C-alpha cells in the first residue's frame, strides 16, 4: 500500500509542471547508511543500498519572488512534501512555507509542519544562511506518532571562480513504534564545500570534505552509530540552455561506529567487511532540471 501511494505522489508531481518555469528531480542510492532495521551484532554489512530522491516544480511570479512545490524522501527524514514561497533581494532572501510528512506510518498518514530559510548576502564577498524544518505539535504519544526535524546553518565567502562554504546540517526523525518503543534517527554533518565555476563554461564542480554521524537510539537503551570522514564530488553539466544534469558521489575515507546496550553495559565497536561492497561505503546521486520556458529557444 505504501509503495502504491508513493508511486501516485511521484506521478502526480511529474504531471503538474506543464506550464512550469523549471522542473526536475534527483535520485540517490548508496550503502553509507545505517541498516534499515536495527543491527543485532556489531558487524556492519555494508550490503544495504538505501535510496532517496526528490522532485520539484518552481514557478517565478516575478524577478524577485515565486513558489516551489516538491517531494523528497531519504533514509533519515523519510517522506516529505512541501510548498515554499520565496523572495530574493541582492542583500537578503527569505523562504517560508508548510510541509507535510506523507505516509510514513499507517497510523499517521499525514503530519504537518513548517519550514523557513533566511540568507544574508554581501554580493561578491560573503553570505550566511539559516534554514529549519519542524513538525507542528512535536510529541510522541500514540503508536505511529512521529516528528520530522531538520536544520542547516552555513557561511561562505567568494574567491576567484569559487565559493567556499562552511556548513552544519542536522536531521532527526523520531517515532513511536509498537514493539521497539521510541526510535530516534539522527544525522549530523560538518562540511567544507568548494564550488568551482567559470563564466561561459557549461559545467561546474563542487568538492566537499565532511564528517558525518548517523545515530539510531531505541528506547534510550540501544544506541547504534555510523560515523564517516567523507570526500564528495558533484558536477552540474548544462548541455543545452534549458537542461541541467547533476552527477555526484561521496565516499567514506574512514569509518567507525559502535553498538551500545546501556542495560547490559556493553559497547562494541563496529567491524566492517573486507569484501566489496562492504569495504566501499558511498552514496551516489543523479538528477536533472528542465527550464520549460526556454525549451523551444
């Protein structure tokens, strides 16, 4: 049932943008994630390829403002649909709108929330940005209740043909499970990103060095974590004026983690497979966007 509903949502969003200014999506898959079900041993398999994706539709009202409608799914935040209204100026930009957790549990098919984002610019010199998302009424009372939370703060500066950014990104999905109790999925990333570009060149490259931490807490007694030092590379290629193609991969340079049972007072370090694919932890992304206003130009 859940897969059918997700298929309907993806199809609906794909059919919306007949007259949109821009539409597109991404698909991500990889084994650099915690296992989909709680680990029973400290041996990390690295054979679970979890996936995520996004679809979006953007329409400008004028040069400064517009609307974006989209749907995202990933191993941490699960399923989320959103509508954001944005306004841009040279010195600042703001984005705000509702979002909805969709079909994440059978008991709570839809959960509402709100997202905001503020960016302050000193054109050509530096910028700072803060964004947050949170479910409204964030309490876990009945089985199936859940809360989606995310926040990001970044600051950067411009150099010749590059933008350098320091970023802190966090995500949390908390839910009330019938058999496990309260389960909390946490994701934290500290990153330094260099965005390389050049005028009149139809591609850009983005380099990322980051530390990522994924933690699953089950009923406060069972804690599982996967931590990575990650190197990532993203490319955006624009073969035509109306089409942009995204390609990206991030792989772990060093991984460690643990499985802790606070009741039994045990804390075991994770062991990693020496065979492929368990010895190569990665997440890869592919996507595209289409500017339908320019498709016939």
